[in-house]
């Protein structure tokens, strides 16, 4: 799993999506100041 910032994802969205598809892996996009959510 890869963790990247919102800015990085926005600036390179095509390459981020290509990497997710090609690697068959998850990518988490974080945003500064965002509240943390948990799945229950």
C-alpha cells in the first residue's frame, strides 16, 4: 500500500491511477487537516 498526499495525487492523477491498476495495489490519499475516519 502506498500513502500519498492530496497535492501529489492531484498533480499526478494519471500516473497515480496507472500505478494502482498496474500494481494491483491500494493507494491512500491523505489531506492535511482532515478528520480521521474509522470503519466500524
